C-alpha cells in the first residue's frame, strides 16, 4: 500500500536527519549554521510527518484495528519537550549550554525517536492490510493523493 510505503520512506528520511545531528554533535567546535539548519529542517519534516501519521492511524483505528493512538500522541508530546530544550539552548548562543543540552536532551531525543519509529514500523508492517474494509482502503488511497 502506497501510504504505508510513504511512511516508511519518511522514517528513513528522519533517520538521515538524526545521523546528521549526531555527526554535528561530535564535531568541535559545533557547526552552528549546520546545527540550526538541520534541527529546523528535521523539526518541520517531523511535524508534517506526525500529522500524516495521526490521520492514517485514525483511519485505521476506525476500521477496527487496535492502534494505540494515546500512546503515540503521548510519545509525540514527550519528544516535543526535548526538541524545545534543544531550541532554547541553540537560541542561548552558549556553546557550553548547547553542548550540555545536546548531550542530555539531544541523545534522549534521538534515542526516543528511533524507539518511536521502530514501534510504529512494527505496528504498520504487521497490520493485516488484506483485511481492511474497502472503505478504509479507499480513505487511505485518497489520503495518499
């Protein structure tokens, strides 16, 4: 199903952002323009991706699939807290604060995003899509367009 493949490709793109952020974290001195650019791109991409996922999961849950939407929403909110801490540190302009925040919140955020993606991948790839109701399949196809 194309919409599932699109989610998979987006997860792969997010992983690329995470690898780039990890690389930036390891450099000395920190490449601030690259860090700011990558964090903003990742945040924007993640927000758009999150919205699509929630709509897809809502469609699937309406088709009697057990989708833990509350857990997914909670995790999205938890990720935002780390993201906000990183943004505040970047805005401070203090290398000490940025390094400390990346060491704590950055590493936690990256780990939690990877766990979250793994959970979602397992969830969507194990769904018996051949059992979808025709109206659900139609909604997912329309959503993809």
